[in-house]
């Protein structure tokens, strides 16, 4: 059993065959999928999806690219929306200085609102961090000083220092298909040093399809390929990495029920 801790089933890429994509994930042994919110103002579309598929859950939040559009949405709004039974996380939110689609001050303001919501609800904050390691570290350290909150550094592709700081602060680190790319030796080296109890896998579908599907549209079933490379990187079996990452997932995503018959 595996879990795709981060995908975007509401994106137009999947509109024509969403049911088939979920079915393929089930056939591949993916027991749970979390479809991640990028705009709170489109949250109803996500709820319509999770209401259809019993094994699909979701988050609520605003991607840093869209931060300036949703500064009117505060922590209290996120907390209220997170009361839905199938909302199991806050985000994704964070800092993206690679594209800089959102003004940096707006990204930081939105990020802090999401942190406050994660702290209040106890739901994990899905953090997007790209080309912003120093500012991300500074905010995480300062905000943790105000009170700890659960979080995951999703689709990790940052430097070793941010991984180490995230782990020290109690966070988890999730690896996507980037881990399988030929030029990702440094990333695999970082993954090898992450404590086993803090590891997760994801697709970030429809983006970043792993080898052997690189360059194609990604989908939740392909998380098996990322898990296989992570197992090789750690020197463990596929079965062991499935157990490690799945147990970690349910420990972090506490609101998510385990499938019947699947104990810890």
C-alpha cells in the first residue's frame, strides 16, 4: 500500500478522465490520495471531487503564486473551511522566488496566515518552497518559536540545510518524481540522510512525472516509481518503503482514516 500525499485532481489536465485516473491509482495499490488546494476561492470544486471518491481527501489553502489574490482570506477562514470532514491539511502555501508570480511580501503574509491555521487546527501545513531557502528557514524558525505546528516540505528540491532545519523543527520531507531524474544525485543524497520516520512520497500530478514517464502527464499511480527509487536510495525493499512512508503519512495526517484492515 502506498499513498500519494500531494496531487491536483481538480486541474483541467484530469477533467476528462478523473474517474479512470483514480481507478488506475487504486489498481497500483494507492490507498489514499490528497488533492491539494491552490486557491481557496476554487475550493468548492475540490469538495465536489472528494465527495465523489471515498479514497480522495483534500487540503484547503492558497499557493504562493496566488497569494496576492487571496490576502483577504485569513487564518480564521482557513480554520472554518478545514472543519469539513475530508479536509486533512492546510495549504499549499509558502514561498516561490523562482517564478516570483506573487509579490514576496504577499507570499510571506499568506504563508503566516496558513501557519496560524495549521497551529490552531493541528492539521499539517503543506509547504511549497522554491528558490527561497533562507527566507523559508527564517519564517519557520520564528513561527515555530511562537508555537509548534505540523508541516511537510512538499516536492522537496531545496538545499540540504532547509531539509535539516525542517526536520529539526519537527517537519516531514516529501519527495516527488524529481528524485528519479538522472541529474538528481544531490537530491537522492539528501533523501538518504532524512530520518526514515520523516519521509513521504508524492506525485505533484499532473507535474513532474517520474522516470520512466518523464515528460508526460503525471498521475497518482506513478508514485510507485518514486517510491521504488527512494527504496533503492535507502537500500531497503519496496515493501519496506511502502510501510515506512504510509505509516508516516497517517501519523502526520491524523485526521485521515486508515483503510479498513490496514493497521499501523
